[in-house]
């Protein structure tokens, strides 16, 4: 099992903690999992940006 977390802090004091836990048997499986996470988060932020922009 692999775990990673990071806290990001904005200048206005907002904090965001991101945490990932993945169970992978091989290095190849880990690369595939990280690729899936990257693509999923990219899609999430694009959707969130469109939704936020539509409310402005």
C-alpha cells in the first residue's frame, strides 16, 4: 500500500489537504493507478471550473 498526502496553503489562509492511498502489487500497476488519478483529477477540475464560471 502506498500513501501520500500534502497540504496546500493559499495566501488568504485557505488550506487544502489532498491524500491518496493506493494498493498496487507491481510498479506497472502503480503507474497505471497514478495515471488514472491524474486523469480523474484533471477532469474534476475542468468540470469544477466550468460550473464555477457558469455561476459568475
